[in-house]
């Protein structure tokens, strides 16, 4: 996680997810995640990323 901020029941994260391809190489994908809590449970979970960047690395 590169950055994280919260306000009330909402937490926003900026991070880089790393996936391993079948050939052993890695794909790095910057992701913005938004989590909304109700009590101690996640009620909503949204993630945003550049699909073109992901697909280009998977090719």
C-alpha cells in the first residue's frame, strides 16, 4: 500500500498489485481501492485500474 486515507466508514487505498504469470514473470498493476464499512465488515468494495495497462502486460 502506497497511500491510505480514511474518513468515517470509508477507507481509500492506493497500491500496486503484483501478479505472477504462468511463465514466472510479474505483472505490476496500480490500483485504487475504496472500502466502505458497516461496523467491522466491508459493505462495499470497489477497485479501479487501467485495464489496457493490465492487458498489455499480460500479452
